[in-house]
């Protein structure tokens, strides 16, 4: 347990079944919590990486306490936590205890990647920041996820997806010039940041396999959300102006007690299909609608025609069937209860099960891509207790002896679940 550096690790040698687990053998030291970071490391774990999740003794990740509890005898066994942390190993370390530093550095020496999503400055307070750890281990890949990035005047500002949605302009754009600003159900900034961090980490591992060089990755939730916009920012950045109104080309129409969504595509070949579906051949050469720009400029008039045609259908399903038959993009507006029961997602194995010591099989969402024709599912259960794998990680990964572990417990550096 020293702070001395070690020689660069040899190139990663995959195991015999690495074709099934793309990241088999890589070790991820995970200091993340809540959603953005855990979403990233869940995907890394699903691809075979060993993810060691560092939790604070006695408290753990905040989302352990949120939402449905999978064990009615506990308050730290939330389904939210299980979904985000399936396949990981939990080790409980008090980073605020100075005696924890040698242990954490031993873990860093075994890790290929360190990832954290504390507010900028927190890891530096513990002397576990990128400058410190990458100087000790140049081949290390160090990824920081934060609301506003590690630099800039907003870097120290507290960040939650709701606040990022507000400051990114998305909350205003979603008003469509009609609604009052409101909170979004989708925590898009977190998920996008986690997905971008995942991609950057995989790319950094690829570069390291060629050059041996580590990487420092700085992922900003704000920049991820701004980058996700498709139209607004390219227009504004190049001198254009935007209209604050409901999104042109997108229709949501009520039929009975349900709604249908349809898309009026910008591709030239879609307009003749829409004209045929409208049963209005006179519109094909109508100057108001004969080009994409004209249809956008006269969207109010066109949307009235679309609404009148949709009103003729008795049900949403009948409208969707007719639109799909006409090769016009359309879908029903589903409730979440309908989504989890949808046969398409069952075929895609989008809701796999993981074991739980009290609940039995627990359903979670799958990593949203398939590999070699197979769904990507969790490697195992989520940690049931805070620090559940502390003893196992210290003995198996670090080679610590029982006496060392007992001393760390006595010094309140670690806790074993």
C-alpha cells in the first residue's frame, strides 16, 4: 500500500470468451452516483468490464432510497439503483478519511479507467483528481462528468438534469411558444452525458491499445444537451432566427381518448404519398406546399388539412394502419404501462431480469444496443448492500490479507456490507 507508481501495464489480453464480452478484463474504478455516471458504467459492465463502485459507508448512492423498494424490510434497495448498477461490485470507502488514500491508490493502480461525477473540485480535495492520478499512472483513462464541464465560469454551479434543461434552452424550446416552462420527465442531460462518456472511454481504450497513452475526458451535461438539438443551434450559430411555435412537421392528434403522432417528412418522395393519403391530388402542385420550404412556411394551413383527414378515422389504430400503408411515418402515443408490455420490446429482450436476494427476479432495462445479433444484458445482480463486495475486492483484486482489512475497518476507512 504505497503511493509509488508502477510501470505501464501490458497491453490488455482478452480472455478466451472475449468475443462475447467486448470489454472483458478491463477494470473500471467508479466514483459516480445517481444517473449520468452510473448509466455510463452500467454499459461498461454489461460489455464485460469489472466495475468497482465506490460508495460512502452507511449512505451509499442516493438513488438507493428513491422509488420502489425491492425489499420491504429495507430503505436502500431501490429499483432505480438496481437498474443503474446491475453487474457492478460495491466497495464502501470513506474518502474523507485521510487513511483511505493508500487503499484508493492501490485500486487506481489496478484500474484501466477512473470515472467520477462529483462537482469540479471535490476529487482535488481528496487528491484524487486527474492531474494527480494521471501523473502517477500516465496510461490511466480518467473521465469526469459534470453539469458544465471542468472549466468555465459555470463549472462550480450545482447541476441536475432539470437545471441543465432550463439553462440549455431546451425548456424554452419545448414550450413551442405556447406553454409555460415546465419540468421534463426525461432526464435527458444525464443519459446523454453517460452515453457520451461511454463512447469517449471506449475510444480512449482503443487509442491506449495502440499507443499506451492514457486520456483525460471532460464530459459536460450542458454541452451534451445542446449538441442533441437538431435545428435550432445550427440556425442561430449561422445568423438565422428561430420561430417559437409548436414544432413544424410534427403532428399529434386526438382520436377518441387516445392520440396519434405522425411526421410530415422533408424528403421529396414523402409529399406525393401525403397528397394521395389526403385524397387531394390538387395539392401536388399547390405553390403553398410544393417544396419543403413552402410546406414549412405554410404549416398552419397544412396542419389543418392533416387534422381534418385524421378526424375521419374511428380509432388511433385505424389511423396508424392507414398511414403506414401509405408509407407515411406514424405511431400511436403510448402510455408507459403499454410500453413495458409491448411485444416488440419483448422480442428485442429490452427488459431482462437480474437476481435479487429478497425479491427474486427483478426486471431492468437493457443496454440499448445489440451485439452480434444478441441483446446486451447485465452481467449480474446489482449490489444489494453498501460495500457488499469490499472484502472480495480487497482480497481478490489487491491481495490484501485479513489483518489489513480488519485494520481498515477498525480505522473506519472501509465498511463491509
